[in-house]
C-alpha cells in the first residue's frame, strides 16, 4: 500500500495466494465509492462464497445483480473510478482492505467474462459486471474486530450440540416410558 499512498501507481500491490483464498472464502464485502461531491458512499455486497472472483494478481470481478435499483455506486463510478473494498472474517478477526479502480462492463460485450463470473454468483437478475483493478491492499490488525458468526457458521459449530440434545431427549422419553410402565403416576 506504500506505493498507493505515495502516489506512485506504477507499482501496484498484487493479490497473492493468501489474498485470493481469503477473498473467495467470503460471502460478502463492503464497497466504498466516491460521490460527485467527494463524499464516501458505502454499500454491502453479498453472495455465496466465491462470488467475487480473483481473475489475476491485479484484478477482481463479480456480477452485479438487480437490487434496490438506486444505482448509486454505478453513478459514482462514472465520475470517479476509485473504490475501496473491505473483506471481513469476523470469527477470525481478520480484515483485508483493497484499494483500486473499478469499471462496469456490459454482460453482452464481455461474454467470456460473464460466463466465468456466472460460475459462482449472487442470485438475482444480472445487470453488469464490476471489474476492480487493484492498486493497493492492506491486512488490518484484529484488535478492534468483534467476532461475529453467520447462521451457517453457527449451524456447523452447534451441530454436535443439537445432536447430543436430541439423543438426550430421546433417552429422557424412553426413561419416562419405562417409569410409566412401572406405574409411577407422577410422570
């Protein structure tokens, strides 16, 4: 990121294997763009893990799908292509910031890329492609990242607990049936 902050965009940070694995494992990210008045604008983009594709060490892309039809980010990119992307892993308290330049591309003008990005993408009506040329990146310190867990992450961790509760409930029912069979009136 030193190159970006120093204003030298000739040397760009590259996405390595660690960054590619981190990005493709995420089910969402925060996308910041700049309004025509110079104000930051942030939106969340979500989808199945892998919907953001690392095309090469300097390029990310995903399919934009119809949402609330505000098109604020799309409008912002027409005037200023600078973006920041925040990829968060809350359970492991890890954050990757990407700084780059984004452009929208027509689905029909880029059929091969459209097909590649359709491999894993967010549900909904595809509207265009968003391609980000990475200019800088930074991994952040975990100090102030509060661990949070998605429903899917909790389901995986809680599966053995739920299975054990089910076993105990079945055992409890069986023991109650045995006691009833012996004539215990309190059950």
